[in-house]
């Protein structure tokens, strides 16, 4: 539902190509397709056994907010926005605000830029 938060603490697999995720999810099957335009990730295409999958791995921990979702046939698409790490992923255990500001600046930059990352499949994170 719109406005819901989603947390991801493990390693998942996404593709930067919508068609790859559509094929993985199955066009005419019950499936979930997750789309995130601002996903902080690392490109692993050069390491992949199937480079044409354009696989990327999001960097955990990650927190998202649901922007919207829709259903076409048996496939549900959920569009997410990734929130900055310092907003929700870590607990502040000290009172040193100077270190906190430096850490927030260091973690707020995206790891990579480019097109949308999408995940397909029966599991919410494609894997």
C-alpha cells in the first residue's frame, strides 16, 4: 500500500533491464515486480554467468517507501523509493553529533546511478 515502509537486510538480486525482470517474473503468472528508480547498488554484470541479465545487487541495509502499486493481470508491480541510510537503518548509540553529520554525508550518496533497477519473481526481492 502507498506510504508503507519496506526494509531489506539481506542480499537480493535485481536487474537494471525491465524486460529481464518481466521475463524472470513471468508475464502471465502470479508474480511481483519491484521497481526502484534510486536504488543504491553495485553492478555485477562483469561477474555474472549471464551478463545480459544486467544484474545488480542492492547494498543492505536498505529501507524503502512504497510510492504506488498496480496490478496487470496476475502481476503486481510495486514502485519504491529508497530512503537515505541515515534516516532509518542505524541506531545512534552516542551523543557526538559531529560524527553523525559526517556519517550521514558519507552514506547519502548513491553507489551507482542510471536506470531503474527491477526485481521479479515470486519473492518480493527477486530471490
